[in-house]
C-alpha cells in the first residue's frame, strides 16, 4: 500500500484531479468537520483515496466545488464511505451534491455478518489486520496548520477505506453488492428529501396527547424553531429546547412570567425570543378549528409487543438464512407502521417504507406472522 499524501488547496488542482478520478472504478471519500454550536456542519477536510494515494482537500481554500460535485454525481464511479450519514450532510452543504452510487463499508460489513456495529478502526483491524492511529475525532479540524497526527489520521482513513472496499467487495456475492448499493441510494434519497418545517410537529414527543387546538400551537412552534435554527445556523435546542415544546403547546403561557415556568425553558430563550414565542402561541391558539391539524395517532398499546416480537423473529430467521447482521433486517419504525395499519384484528397492509429486497424476501412472511397471531 503506497502511503503518499497530497494536499489539494487550489481550485484548478481539484478540477484536474476530479477529472482523473472520474476515470476510476471507485474513490474512497471521508470528511472531517466541526459541529459544536452550529446547525450545519463546518467542513475541515475532505479526504479522497484512490487505492494509491491519499488526497487531503482543504475546504478553507477551495472555492469552486463544481468539478468535485460532478465526480460525486458520476454514476460510473462508485463512491466508498463508512457510516456516512454525517459525511453526506457535509458533502451536500459543501458541494450541493451527494454521492451516487454510494457503497457504505459499514453496511457491507453487516451484509457479510462481520459486525455491523463495530467502529471503523475495529473493522479495519478485523478485515485488513491493520492497527489505525488513535482517533482524532475531538480535534480542531479548522485549525491551520493541522498537526502531524491529524494529517496522518486523515490520510490513513482514506487509504484504508480504499483497501477495505476492495477486500469487502471480493467477499460480497452479486445480490448482496446490489443490496449495499440499494441501501446507499436510500440514504441519499432521505437526505435529498426536503424537510418541511410545518410537518415536524408530527415527530414531537407526546404529540398524540395534545388536542387539535394544542397541536396547532405545537405545529407553529416546531416550524418556527426549525426555520430559526437554519437561519441563525444554531442547534435546534439552542433556539428552543426539545422538552419545552410539549408544555408550551399544552399550557400556552400568556406572559413572560408563565413562560419562565415552562419545563426546561432557558433564560436566554426568554430574553431573546420570549415576546416572539408568546405572539406565536397567541396567534396559533386563535386559528379557527377548520385549520387545526388532525389528531396524531396514539402509539401502539403494550399488547402489541407480542406481535412486534413475532415480526422481529421473521427478520431474525431471514438474517440467519442469508448470513446478514440482524440489525440490517427490519427497522422498528417499519414494523410499527405495519402493525398500526390493522392492529389488533387486521387486515394488515405492508407500509411503503418496506421496499426493495426486504419487501421481496420478508413481506409475505410478515403478513403471515400477523395472521397466525390474530
């Protein structure tokens, strides 16, 4: 393994390399970023490994990302990342594009049942027999110059990710290769889907315990919090804490004194946005009933846990049969959606969120399991 490290600090250099990378079958991509007091991640470094060399792209000096965005979107080049949900956010923010096709080595390890939840270092050790330098995750990736240790850590990540890909790819049968790419495409699609701030109230904790008028208030507060977080580039909880949302909608304080009594209400929030929050609550509470949201469905009752267990067992059996890590089989949300479609007496309907190979391999077995428990 060559361990050459090259810095990329100029637009023309990045454009030239991006064109060269587009002629390759794959590139390994990693990012280092900071996200302490911001809503959006701040890129500190983008690493690319081509199997021969590690390239460290400096986001603090690059201004034109369009050639790199074209590489990310080039469907003839597989982009290899590891446990990449946050990396995808960084790339989207930086370049406006997302990698396709995407091969996540964490998923690939799960499909080979060699440990879905083990960290990158342990996976590299298990598959390649290599010891990586201790993590620099708490480093300041925006400092310049980066320390020698930071550079080594970042470069080795990109180099070994390329090696890891080649080793995993050689072990994956064709069907599982396709499933890794299918899951990668779903990760990208989920991030491309615009989050509508006005719909976020549906996910708020205990929302189902509020009446429709209170939900109208909750809807306005969650939407305002989301828009402000984006606009000010601050974490959502910095704008308004999660645990304050429900009591605000439930009790609808009318003045600053009542507002200060709300659970987990930060004094800074009252100072900065107290009057705004009171106005939002007042207006939302006064909307006519015709504009109130529908009541939110109650969570599944405790009696549903036996049925849930049966459904999980279907995934477990199929995981064993296919030699796949059980974590990859059926997401809890999917199973809950299935149960909610007909609990307790049926008929049940497979949710749209169960798709691809999972629907094909397990859809009928899940419905059968519910029929026998009815």
